[in-house]
C-alpha cells in the first residue's frame, strides 16, 4: 500500500513538473491508479455497510 501511494504521489509530482514530457506515459497510469483506488474504496464501504445492515 505504501509503495503504491509513493508511486502515485511521484507520478502526480512528475505530471506537474514535466507535464509536456511525461504526459502520455504518466497521465493514464495515474488516472488508472486513481480509478482503481476509488473502486476499491467504494467496494469496501458497500461490503461493510451490508455486513452492518445484516447484523
């Protein structure tokens, strides 16, 4: 988890610093990581809510 967060932050910093240079390489990867992160968080929240509602 920690390494992934570091890579994400590094990617965001590079996107700001070298926007014209690494845009095609870093942009889609960062967006994909963000999207996957959001999906995972939503999935976990739904599972927890279902468990709470069942109990």
